C-alpha cells in the first residue's frame, strides 16, 4: 500500500520495513485495539487516498496514511476516562486526549530509533510539516474531538463556505477522514461487523472488570 501510494524514490525500503515491523510489535495483544485494527484503519485510509486523487497534498497523504497505521500504538485496551479515573501515570502527563497523545509519542519514538526514520529523505521543512499533520491526525481519533469537528464542518458546509484553499478547512477534512477510517468496520460486510463488535465488547468487558477490581 505504501509503495503504491508514494513509491520508494523518496524513501529507504529497509527503513520502511523496520518501521512497519516495529509498529506491529508495539501494538499490544488486546482484543480490539491491536495490530489488526491498526492495519485495517491504514487500509481504509489507503482506499480514501486512492479514490480521492489530487484532493490531498502529497505531505497530507503521507501523514494520513502513517497516522492511520500508528494511531493506536501501545493501546492498553482502556479508554481515556478509565485512564483518568484510575489516575494512570499517562493521565498525569496528558490530561486531555490521554491515549492519543501517547500514540503519537510512540510513533515519534519509533521514528527516532536507528534505521527507522522513514522520513529521513524529506527536507527539514517537509519533515516538520508531516510530523505536525501526523500529530493532528492521531489526536483527531479521540471521539471527544470528533463531535466539535463535525459541528464546525457541518456549519461550513451549510453556509456553503468550504474552500480547499483554507488550511483550517483542510485540517477538518483530515480529522473527519481519520474518524471515518477508525470506525470503518461498521461499513464492512455484516460478518466482519459482527466479528468486530465481539472483540470490542470483549475489550470493554475486560475494562469493566478492571474498574470493579480497582474499586474493590
């Protein structure tokens, strides 16, 4: 998917392989927020980019795809409210979008490992821009941010004032695209939806059991 979207002329194939394998390794073996989910979301974003050619700029496409692949890195199977309620060390560091900030920082940590920087051939300006987009896109997967983003975009569309030349409007589309891909299992064939719901319920059940254990 990466080669099909971006080619390898501006990227080192060995670094790309190392990066992808390390990303896979850093997804925990939780019922739902695991490597299978990360890969699925990246596949959905691949489809979005393929079917909307020339809509997103090159660096936006790169950030959207990498953010989708990495958006739940090191997820513990617990949501932000759980992390806050149990006074998790992560919640002490990030009081808002706790896990999303952690997922982004895990992405940066992997990129900084020797032989893992898939953006090494980008200019410093391009690197800074792509990383900024990646952070924006990963944080956008926090559903607490989706609803205000949706309201903003709906108002813009209602007023017929949307413009691809407006950077804020482009960021809104990036954010909505991330949520769409994150929740794309609900748009897949019924048998896949059912399997997805089962593992989501399993993860929530384990979280609930952990809540009672903490309270007890």
